[in-house]
């Protein structure tokens, strides 16, 4: 099969012995260890960058802690030798590329001919789905095709006119083909992030990104096994799978797949946006996240959340001490009435519940509020939806390095060198911070910026109209009736609550004569990596365990013809203070 979309240079590498496809030779013990070192921190070589990017992807998604059960109760980190192919591809009309990667194991099953196609969770780099769909597919002798879906960690530094080359190293504009080069900026405009500053509204094209990755994967299978070519959707079973934003990309691709390329879809905690049907609470992420950013710090002072506040208070760097100030800001804005703090918390909580929030999701959203994650998400998505260039983000936000007094400064060579391997695609992290041109002062300094972000959803100016139009363009389309879909979502997901996403998607499917298998897993939340925190692993079960079983069942259906029967949702229960055991997962 020929590539029919614009494609840059293809980089091929082999990975054998101490440098495999799943963990770059680190194995489970190495993934759990300190970050893989660079011999020269100012100029790491491609192999070092790849190893650390894979480690970062694993530790950002999976609970690899000693009590979490990974590798013993569920999951594994097998050694899989093979080849990788990487390139920059473009969807029609885009100004920026998305990175695509094909991992083809030497053990590829030429008889089953299976291709898993996936997209990174969140805004992560190209290895951002390796702990979910990647490891599962490679362990089952499938090829795996990835896309960063127009996001990723190819940060561009406007101060030095430098970005990330195909091999992960840094290069100046004109010296190499770069993952991301922003347009139309002047002077030192800060650090440009592809998700925020591409001006392409990449989320509206996640489905196209995923289908292009599938096409790339098939073409690289042709290259890897010319004697067995051509690999086509007719002779190669393609399963789309992903977590969070990656799950949404899989569902978007399902709605675009009129040609029937996909044999099945597994979407875990998908950030999917659909139209409302009677009885559902469908809401896009920007709407409920910008609302939660304002209301949750006050609402979570309600007595019913005393336990979760106690858990968060044990962790460093939390912002709980300022939550009462948020109640005061809400009073000043006329959003909640004056009175006692408990009464204000009750009113904020009532407003969230009226919008569809459930208490279980709010309890885990406390961590999002305590670590200012809503503001980071809001600034990034607002910039993407308004198609804002670097240096002109809504609300005066800016991504930058900071000095010891929290003043903007230029990033160092060492910091820039590690962005591709260490960053998550949404600052803060890896030495890049979220700043504001005119931050507020007093007890609630984030309030002005958060109100500006919310105003883009509720307002009527040109930026608000542009943002809502961009959000509307992200709605998923109906998949073909016969396409098997398996949804898995944590009942207590506080970042992408199921009531706004998977529940609403299923209701929308059924309203249009379609259906899907669905597990709404009790005692499960969004971030498995948080389960290693004190007080979290005791309360929640890991989502990856259910993602792998959903993939097992989809594979059995697609490859072996086994009926796709989700059965009853596993009645998971927390492990408490001890180590995770199989009985806690309730998967057998």
C-alpha cells in the first residue's frame, strides 16, 4: 500500500538485545528506577532520548509502585525485539505535522496479521500509549502504529529558534526537519507547544491522525516484510485503542471509518464529545473543566470531602490552604452568596451537581484542583481552540522557564535537551511553567486567569465564538453499525468524568441504533500513576488492568470470532493498606 498523505523522511532503527521495543532494555525494574541517565546532559544521543522517553511514558501512565501489582497481578514488561519506523505526516490543510511511529516486532504473526493503532493519551509524545496499547499489541505479536495526534513534546524555543528533530535531538530551524515550528511570532515569545500553538485545532483531526497512523503502519509492514506484502485493511486486522485523549481519537476515527478499515475499537476513559440526547449529561472537556477550575476548590471544603482533603494534605506542594479564598472570590463575583464557608461550599457543590458532577468524581478531582491541573489544561486547550499563536495566548498566558524568584528566563541548553524525552505535552513539567502576563495578587492569585478562561466558554466576543466553534468541530461522528466497540471508564474519574463522556457516548450510540460493550469500573479513577501516592493506591484500582482485558476480548472477537460479550462490570474493590491482589480486580 502506498502512502497517500504528505510524509517526511522515514527513520528506521533496529532494537535488539539490551534495547528492545517495549522498554528500551530497561525492563520493569529499570522503568521503576530513577530516570535513565544521559552521558552528556547538554547533548544526549538519540538512543538515550528514546530510552528516557519510553520510561517517561510508562511512569506517567502506569502504577509501577511496589504495592500496585504491575507485573505480578496484571500486566508485564516483556522483552520484544524488532524495528521502529518514524516520520512526520500531515493531515490536509494543517500547518503542522503529527509524528507517526510503527513498531514491528520480529515475532510478528504473519498468519494473524494484526495491527494495533493508537494515539497518545493527554498531549504526550509519540510513546505516550506504549504502556496501554503498545505493550499489549507487541506481546500479542501484533505491529503497533502510533500518532501524537498533533500534540507531543516537540517543544520549540523562540529564544533560540530551535526545535526537535525526527531523532529527538534539538536543532535550529533550517538545520533539520523539525517536529514543530510555530508561525508568526516576534522576539522571545516563550516556549511554543504544538498542542497549544499549532493554530490547527488538532483535536478536530484526531480521527484523521489515527487513520493516517494505521496507513503508515501498513506501509511499514510492507517495508519490513516485502515477501508478505501487501498488507491491507482487507488482510490485516486493525484494532484502534487508546486511553483518555487517545481513546477519544479512536472513537473519532471510528466515526470517519466509512471504508471499514477498523475491525474493532477499545476506548479507555475517552475524552469524547458527542451531542446530548435525552437523559444524558454530554459536555465537552473545556466546559466542565473551566467550570470545575472555578468551583471545585470551594465545593471540596464541604464536610463530605474531609477524608480526601486529609489524603492530599499529606502530599507536598498542594494548594488546599488557599481553597477558602476561592469561596471568597466566588462571593465577590456573585456566584455564591455571602455567609459561612460551609454554606458557600454547599452552594458551589450544588452548582457542580446540577451540571452532572457526581461526588465520586469530585473526590478524585480534588487532586486536579490541589495541583492546579485545571488551569494548565484550560490555558492549553483555550489556545488550541482559539487557534492562537505563541506569544498571543488567551488570558495573557505564556509557557516559559522561571528563575528562583519565579520570573521568566531563557531555558538552559540542558533543559531544552530533555524536553522531548521528559515533557508531557502540557506544562508545567520538564522545566517549563505556565505563567501569566498579569497574574492576580492576594489570597487567590489564579482567579483572574481562570475567570478569563471560563469567559471564553460563556462569553460572546470573537475569541469566545471562535473557541466554541472549534469545540463543536471536535464532536465524534457515528460509527458504522457493525463496528464492535468496547468502552472502559473509571466510575470515579475526576478528570474526564464518565457521566460527561462514556455514559453520554453510549446513550448517543443507542439513540441512533448502535451499541457498545461498556465497563464503568467502581473505585477507579483517571491516573494510574497517582496510585503510587500515599492514600491513593489504598482507595482506587488500576485502570490498565481492565484496559488489557478489554483488549484481550476484542482480539478474541476480531481474530478468533469469539462473541464480544463484556458481561457484568467487574465489581472491583480497593486494596486498602496492603498490596494489590487479583481478588481486588474481580476480573475472574
